[in-house]
C-alpha cells in the first residue's frame, strides 16, 4: 500500500482526493498548508505527495524547497495539483 499526503488548502479538494485515493492506495493524510505538512512529516513518511502550489501561509513552492533540503524526503515523488493558472 502506498501512503499519500495531500497538501491543499481547499477542504473539498482534500476530501475528493482522499476519497479517490484511499480505496486504491491506502492511508491518505491531509494538510491545509506547507507548515502543517512539514509538521506531519515529523511522524510519517509518505510514498507520494500531492501538492497544491497556491495556498495561504506557506505555499507549495516554499514547502517543496524545504522538503527537498531534507535528505529523508529529497527523493519523495511530488505531484502538483492546482486549479490556478500558472
């Protein structure tokens, strides 16, 4: 089973992704911003992270920069999921 972390400030998006992924992959954790996600990473090691880039507080860009500086998560796959036009 894959462990998935969804980092998105939209509760509806969190719920939709969690519902879709749980049946196929197993445990799904959610965080509302980058700071919350980093706190979760102290106690879990996801196999993949689904990341929104545009969030209040610590956005996805800052989160990704901090994630990559941590040797434990430097190679964890990250999939960007954003409804924003970039």
